[in-house]
C-alpha cells in the first residue's frame, strides 16, 4: 500500500495482554479521539503483523502494530478574539500569562476556544508558518496549569527558541502546593518518566522511561501542606505531578496523581518564572507572574487550618 507523502509511520510491539485493537490504540494515544483512531483503522492505515486490521480485532502479546498517520488535512483555524494577559511582546515573540482552564492548542475534534485561536486574533501572522494546528507554540502547559508561556511570531524565532529548549538553557520556575511536610527542605528528583504500563492514559516513573530531573525547595510550610518552588530541568509530560507523587508528596487539587481538595477545583501548579534569550537581540530576560486569585485563596484557607 503506498504511503501518502509526509505521513508518519509508527510501530508498536504489544508487550502486555490486550483487548480489541481500537481500545488498545485509545490507551496508547490518549490525546487522540476514539473516532479519529477508528477512522484510521477503517481507512486501512493500521496493520497487525503486516495485515490489514479491523477495529474489533484482538491484539496479542508480541503482535506488531503499524500505524500510518496521514498528513493533517488543510485546516483553517478560526481566530477568536479573547482577552489575553500579555507580559511582553516584540517583533519575534509574545510572552503570555495563561489562565487555568484554557487548552493551549486545537486537537482533532476540538478546534475552537483554545489559546491558539486567541493568538491568531491578536497575531494573524502566526497562520503563515509552522504547524497549522499549533502555530508559534514552542512548549505547553497543561489545561489546568496557569502561568507563563512563550509564543514565536516567525520561523526564525521559533527555531531559535526550540534550540534553547533543546539545550536546556531556558529557565522555568513553578509554584506547587503539595500534601505533607516536605523533607528535606530542598532536593533533586531524578527519575525516568514514561507511560504507566497499567494505565496508558497516565504517566509514571518507569525504568524504561525518558530521563527527567526536577529541583525543589520549600517556600513555605502550611501545617500538613508545603508550598514548593520548583525548577524543571527537563520537560516531560506531567513531570512535576508525577515526580512529586513518586516521592510521597502529591499535588493538591490534582485528580490524577495528587489529592482532591475542598479548597481548589484544579491542580495547584503555576508557572511563575520564565527566563530565556530574546531571539532578536540575544539578551537574557526573565519574566515573572504572581499567583492567580484562586491559588492565593487556597493558601489562605489552608493557612487558617494551622
């Protein structure tokens, strides 16, 4: 079968007992919708052991699944005027303070009400370069994480920033509130992160995961809670939440890896500091963001429990 130009072909070896193919792929690709994956199968883009597969087909240990992801269909994202908290802007970049609850970029089946839609309304030039679904996006914050992000406004700036992230010269600081009194008062968590073998929609510390390193220091003790100042030296998916849970101090308000809280309806993580070299001048600049009102209120309420 000819492979469409610019397609991405991925191979997966099944290493654990599994059920029907479509369910298995949903677990492997939690960011993709069920309907999109089923359409890939129906269109003949999924093979099992080099044979065309069906969605209902059972997969077994040591099966080789080959998936062809066709190039994205041309998509015109709609610019949506939305209020944005702009911290800094020049001809090359925009630094924004993202609110919690805002998804960064569109995905199949979810092409509206994202940060990218808002950015296109403010900076129409973003539509002229880069990934059609993620124009200008260099890094991400989880939907329910607030704080600072950089967006590139042209190809040269985008490549410059990508190189800075790859070389780990970008400085990223976060505040996070965790359950428990963290000891020692400062430390380094160095543990590889990968897909949780028992739940592919979650990440975990696993021996075959990708290298991940997190620094922390105590900013404030609040009874049986601790406010941490965190620096991540790598950018793995859910890194802060996974690492803190792994050492026994789960993030407050995090329904996946942490502990639910009566004081907060989202995870207590805020990207308060971001430092990098401006692509245009090479000058190193550092930007800061105050804790948003909901996180300040949670600290005040928890402080009253002491």
